[in-house]
C-alpha cells in the first residue's frame, strides 16, 4: 500500500511540474528566447517537481516491478 502511495505522490509531482513548465512556455510569444526561458525555469522551484516526480515513480517501479 505504501508503494502505491509513493507512486501517486511521484505522479502528482510530475504532473504539477510538467504543467508548470508548459504554462511558463507562454512567455515565449512575449519575446523571450529559448535560452532565457531555460534560464528562467532553472530558477523556479516548482519546475523541479517534474524530475523529482519521475525519479520517485521510477524508483518505485524499479524496486517492485512484479509483486503478485
């Protein structure tokens, strides 16, 4: 049960971070270059939720792939 909970936390973090990164892409039509965009999202804490969530999900799936 705990592993499902960890997986769902990782999934929620990944979704939250991914949506935030996509939402910040609205700055591109406003005149930011791709380099300025990447420098901007590197400095935002909520953009780190995507890799943390993917890492957490990967660890749970790697550790317990087939438990019947």
